[in-house]
C-alpha cells in the first residue's frame, strides 16, 4: 500500500472516542506464492502479496477503535462528504 495525504481528511481524531486511526474495508483477491528451503525449512514469504489485487469496498472511513462512521470516501480516499 503506501501513504496518503492525511491533510485532506476533515478530522484528525474520532469525535466519538478520540481515536486517531481509521479503517477502510477492502476486498482482496489473487494468488500468492511463498518459498520453502528444502534443507533448512526456512520460509521466504517476500512475494506472498505481490500477486494480490485490492479494491476498497467500504464507502466510509471508520474509526478503527470504536467502529463509528467518520466520513464518506471514494476508492482513492478522496473525501466525498463531511
């Protein structure tokens, strides 16, 4: 994933509980691979998520702490309404 410009959000904390983390529901699909060393049994999962696709299915930014709706967003996390 990456980072987003948090200055575009109308809130910087949840007005209900004071939480400072939001969550967006996503649908994730695809195929991943991991590698196992035959001698040591070590697992390398660095490529496990590279073949996955993500699509935001949630239409609201939700407080990660209390679960209340904070504001409406589009697929690019642009705020649609306050």
